[in-house]
């Protein structure tokens, strides 16, 4: 048990630090190519913070742990919104100004709904994976095209990158290696602990592993709200959730089709959809800080109930 706890804890640390440096180096690299903060948040930061989920899900699929592959993504998407937006807006309530975030929210909502529909046969097949990848590439293309007319772009061009190009590439590569090691530790420790204490891999993946892989998103969200950059927080969370479903599950199912746990299909999916709907008021309705804090408290209480209810379902 001690060895497995060390693997799990060490894996979480590697994922957090690897994700943190991947975000910094990716943003620095993006600055060299003059793209806006919002595009950086939706594409670069989202990819960087979602990379732990990608490594864990793909590794789990290769090792024939389907509940970890899917549960990690579902749990991470729930945690990203509930903890990332919930904690950030509760402590540092800042109203977002970018109304076009709605379009990205709509993609996140549609991707979540599509996942529920395509897996009603309890399988995420290679054909489903191809559909996800195709939609993901279309989303990337649309996001880049939309960013060309972004008025913030001139302001971004005046901001210097944190690292040079070579150093940015080097840190990206080193971070990816650290994330891979972390993912291996989490899968090894998490699956063994689940067996030893008599709980399912589904619960481990939806709680401990999902929280661990969501730490980069949560940390980035709180920091962005603190710096009064709510668009980066929302762009990061929404973009990460889109990446998790379309890119990660798409890639994972192409490598090895995923068998869907009955409880994930009939229970966890709907909690994921509830948290997606929670985001809508932040980008369309809420304009006062006290209202943000009330909604943030509701999100956090909903998440607490969901986690406690997992052990009773």
C-alpha cells in the first residue's frame, strides 16, 4: 500500500509540475507567433493543462483500464468547472467581457451531448473517435480564423515571451516527459489502491485521478481570476473540456475502443452535463460579483454532493 501511495502522490506531483511548466513554455512559444490571450487560453493553455488527462487516458487504454480512460476525462471535466470556475469566482469574482465565449461554450455543450449519444451502446468505437477528431480539427480551424479579427491582438504583440524559442521547445519536451512519468505512477498506484481497499477503478478515476489531472486547470483558473483575466479562466476551462472529449477520447478510442461503464453512462455523464450548464450564466447573465459568489457556492456544493454520492451509487 505504501509503495502505491508513493506512486500515486509522486505521479500527481509530476503531473502538476509538468502541466505548470508546459503551460508557461507553451504560452511563451505562442507569444513568438503573435496570437491573442484568448486563443492562447482556448488552444495553447487548454492543450497544456489537458495534457495530463491525455497521457493518463491513453496509457490506461493501452493497459486495458477503460474505467480510468473514460472516468478520468468525465471526472476532470466536472472538476475543471466545479473547482476551477467555482473556487476562482468565489474568491476573486471578476465579470467576463468576452461575449463570444458563448460560441466556445456551445461547442463544449455539443461535445458533451455527442459523447452521451454516441456511447449509448456502451462503447466508444474507432468510428466515434474519428468523428471526435474531425470535429476537433474543425473547432481549431474556426478558433484560429476567429482570432484573426481580434482587437486584442495588437496589445499581445507588445508582450515579450518569457522564454526564447529554443528554451520554450526544450521545456515543452521536458514537461511532456514528466507528464508521462506522472501518468504511469498514477495508473499503477491508483489501480492497485482501488483493488486493495475494495473500491472500483471508476471511483478512483473520477475522484483522485481526475482531481490530480485537473490541478493545472484549477491553478491556472484561480491565478487568471486573481489577475482579473476571467476570459483566460473561462477560455482555459471550456477549451480544456473540449480537448478532453474531442481530442483525448477521440485519440484514446482510435488506439483502443473504450468499453463504457454502466454507472458512468447512467449517472456520471449527467453530472458532467449539469456542470456544463452551470457555466452558461457566467458568460451571458451574471454581471454582479455577489451573484457570481452565490452561483460559485452552488457549484461547489453540487460538486461536494456528487463526490459523496459516488460511494453510494
